[in-house]
C-alpha cells in the first residue's frame, strides 16, 4: 500500500424493496473489480442504521487505474443495472491519504 493511492468512497441508496437487488448488483462486480490492475482494496459495507444504503470503499494504485475501472465492461453493466435500483444517483467522493500507519 502506498500513501499516494487514490481512495474512493461511493454510497448508494436502494429504492424501497430493492435493497437485496442493490447488494447483489454490487457483489457481482466485487471480484472483477478486485482482479483489475491497480485495485489495492475493494470492500462493500451496509449501513446498520439504514440497510438501504451500501457503501463501497475502494483503494486504487492511481487515478489512472480507477479511470480504467470506470471504462470496464463490468462497471458499465453495474451502472445500467443501478438505474432501476437506486433511489437517487450514487454519491462518489475521491480522497487522498494524509496519514496512515
């Protein structure tokens, strides 16, 4: 791991009754994402306070690796599937690491 890695935190909220669909769609792309060059870490989390919210924590070796991920076929398939599942557009934020042990 490298302090220059790019961190992405993306959250999505499922439409009522589509919580399992959102989880399934995200889990389907987890393995292909982890296998991509430059993927350092990929974790999916479900909110305990609101089970309709799923957060993806991604760590990439560089912004270029993340950009290639966004152009990949499994990401495009996810984006298409999510349009019928999410209650609102996902929130995606990028971070740089300022301190880490």
